[in-house]
C-alpha cells in the first residue's frame, strides 16, 4: 500500500469532493501548494539519482486537458482520465519519455467532468465505442488511494452505450470484484517472465499475483485480456517467454483460458531511460542492446525489423502451442 512522503497540490482541489477527501486522508503528510501540477520547479531541478525518492510524493491537481485521441487497437479513443504517472518504477516506462524523471503519480480530482464527457460521447455515437482510460497511469494502483475505479464502474452504469478499458500490472483487484459492471469493462493484465518482473518492473505485483487476479476477474465476468508487454529481448528470452506462456496455461482457470485474448508489444526504449536508469538504478541490467536495436525518432530505440520479425514468428508459434483457441488482438 502506497503512502506518500509528501504531497504537492493545487489550491483549487478544495472545491472538489475528492480533493477534500484526499486532503483529509493525508492530513498528517507534509504538503506544499503549487500553481500547476505540470510544472513543479523543485522537482524538475532534482538529479536523476533522485528518481526513486521523487516517486514517493503524490501530486494532486485538476486535469485541464480533455482531448480524446483516436486509437485502433483494443479501444477507439485514448482518454485523459483521473491519474497520470505511477508509483512503480519500470525501467522502460513510456511515461518517462513524456515526463522525464517527473513521472510520479498525479491525481486529478475533477472526475465527474471527465466521466460525463465519456458518457456523452458514447451515447451520441452510432457505434458502441470503447474508451481507454488507463493509458497514462495504472487504475488498479490508483484505486488503492482514491477508490476512483470503484466510483467509475458504478457511475458508468448510467451510460446507455460504450465500454471502458485499461491495462494493469497490479493484483489489488478485490474491491471491484462484486461491482455491477454490466460487462462494460475490459481489463488487460500485463505480464512478463518472473526474471524480467524482478529485475525491471520495480514496485509492481509479482507474476503469481497477476495470474490469480486474472482468474478472479474472469470469475467476476469481466472481459479480460493478457498483455504480453513489453517484450524485452534479454539473454535467453525465448526460454523465458515460453516458460511464461507455459505457466499461464497451467495456472489460469479453464474459464479464463476460454475467454482471454492477447496483445503483444515489443519494448521501445529511449535515451532518457538510459540516463535516468544509469543514475537511479546503477546496479540494474542495461536494457539497451546496440546489436538488436535501431533508432526510431528523436532519442528512441526499437528492435530492428529483422529482430521483430523473428520475435513475432516465435510468439505466434508458442501462443498457438499453449493457447491455440485464443485471439491475438494485435502485435506491435
């Protein structure tokens, strides 16, 4: 359970019910008033080596941007929602590309405004749209602080149309198991081999916990996907990932194996990651591999096309072996 060392907050959060609740919940935590959650000067000036300690702070503000971005994977739109950033410290986190070392957890208290827009867009559309509400954070983690996911699922029932989806690396799903979600929620559990979770995904739930969470969510009749992501081509990666798929096939319930779908995504890395990881986690493994990677865009690295093709062929083969009847939604 996350408990912050310090809180930075915009003064206007006191005008929102959730803002008042959070200030009361953490009334004994040291606090500083800020003008803008996007620009905390003392945080920006900290050294990369302070990255882990910066993650011990909680930022509370009001989300001003509500632009829906078209998406053509599991969802139709990526939607700004109730949080951004995370308390975990995955060494590849794409939010670091956007926020650099300031990828700490930010909470936004104007949840009514955000959900109302989703419901309005959903009900005005001729199609049954799906909205990705977890592209900037992890809502299972956030829920342990705000109960926002419980609130969201309960209030989204009023929408005549539409579905919500989000990914997670956490197993604290018990609070949402007994909710009347009406089949409108798609939860995608991100998985990786134990070795990669232990060495790269600091502060997240262990693989056994994630697998148990999948079984519980399926039993509660949520729509559930498995997100094998990011695929990291470390030494011995083929053995590690085949063992992962084998373990999933053995530990998932029959009901889960009959319902889950798969998404697979190769890791994208960056110069920013290299610099922060070098200073913040000097004893950790180096995820950059010059022999396998190539530059894509400014300061970003992806696996070479030939490497990706080999990887995709391998994963399609082992998925066919262990999950022959399950759909692969996309591979990127």
